[in-house]
C-alpha cells in the first residue's frame, strides 16, 4: 500500500478494495506516455510541433502556427451501471444525465490547457445491438448528448456505435467521448509555465460524485438494506444522488477569457481526488484555507465506507470539481464569473514557495509530493 492510504480497518472500504488499484494502472500509463512522447517527431514532417509541456497534462497540445490544437479522449467508466440499476428500480431512463457525464469527462479535461472545445465525437459500444432497441433509453442518450454539446457550444461531429457481444456484457454500454479544441489566441495556453507563488486557488463546486469513485459507490450498495433506494437526504435516494450529472465547466473558462482572465494553471478534480491539486510538476506548497461544502452523497459514501478525511479527499472530489490557479488580483472576479453562471465557487487557498505538498488546513490534512505519480 502506498503512503497516502490510511491503515485499513476491517470496516473501511478503500477504492482499491472496490477493484481499482491506481498503483497497478499508473505504471502502464507511464510506459505508454514514454512511447507516445517518442512519436512527437512525426509532427515535424507536417511543419508542426507538439507543446512538450502538455505531455502528462489533461489534454495534448500541438502548435500549428497561428494557434494551438488540443485533443482528448475520455471514457465514462462505470456510472452507466448505476443508471441501469436505477432504471430497473424506478422505471425512468437516466441516460440524458449519463450523456452529460461522458462529455464532461472530455470537455473538463480539454479546458485545463486553455482550449475552447470545438468538436465532440461519440463512442457508444453496446453489449449487443438490442441495447439500441430500447427507444426511450437510446433517445435519452441522444438528447442528453446534444444538450451537453449545446451547453458547451461544441459541434457533435459523429460517432461509433459498435455492438460488441463478448467484449461488453449483454445489456450494458461503454460510453466514451473525444474532444478537439483550439487555443486561440495563443496567449490562452495554460500548461503551467505561469504558475507562481502568490497565486490564488479558486475551487469550482461539484454537483456530487461526478463520474469518479463509482466503483467504490457501487460496492457500498451491498452494505445498504435498501440499496440504491436508501434515502440520504429527505426525498433523495442514494441512486438518484449518484446520478446527478457532472458539471460542465467550459462556460466558466470561456467567460473568464471574455473577461480578460487567463488562469495560470487548471486542474480537473477527477480520479485521485484532491491529490489532483498536486498535478503541476513544479515545487510549490498549496495551502487551502476554505473547503467547499461536501455534497450529501459524498458525505454518505465517506461514512458508509468508514473512510477518514485523508482517504476520502484522496479518492473523491468532496465538493470541488475543478481548480483554477489565478493571479491574486483575479481571484474574486473569477469567483463572481462562475457564480454568475450558476456554478458555486470560492477562493480556497494560495500557492506558496516551499516543498511540494497540499495542506488542507481546516481538516488538518497533508498530502506530500509522493501522493500523486502521473508522470
């Protein structure tokens, strides 16, 4: 077990016990990144170059002369399984929200580098062609996909809808999206070279679990007598709370640019929880003085999994879906712009010179430079 995991008691349920072990996945990612980096020279044959600093970031950036092109592919993960269970329990289709989740996975990564999302492509791989025969569910997926594209102002270019019996389980669907965007003008590029001591950390609120930590959330259902229908707040079931769609943050980054604010760095808080605030390769101390309210569904998961704050904040977003590192003079305006779009935001902390660590002072938590190994 790596050092950031709290000692497990028999009642504690970690992300690893739920079947996701980043210590096994991350070495593959590192070797893939090395092989990928060795292909960058192919761009020279077309007169282009990669932005080397985007390697290991959330989106890959190519310099094509007048502007940069950024691209990303992301998969939804296991959240669709919750939608399927809830459909069986409630008779409702939850796939409009699931569509938004899938696009958010790609768009929220793409915008970290300063890109305007331009085109989304769909990958919907079903366990059999009969999945598409459920018209209500299929139309919810289409309508939700289009609505999310409209929110982000992107064109939905096309897609692939294979039926993969034997690879995807019958009755299930694997959803993914790729997204291409422009960094235009080039001053919008945000790959971390401007991050500096004194910068403010602005956290944008999440709507709930988003689409990371679902393996853990689903594993917990086994412990709940009423399963997904367990009430976690008056009139709100566990399943419904889990299915709150992921917030699409690109309207915020577009509005910031329109207001003349260029973040020095951005982090999409997904897998690895708040450890994502350590994503920048530089050596800084990130001091958090204000934490967002924890959505009821995440507090419930933490309690049911018997996780301490160290484990919960290293796995789940705990109320913060996206981090913007901005010049101190831009912090309050950044918050106001996000709130004007209906997205909760707060100035949560500061970047300081010092050892690479994240200090969440209200909770007495510290994550050191060994807590996130992505490069």
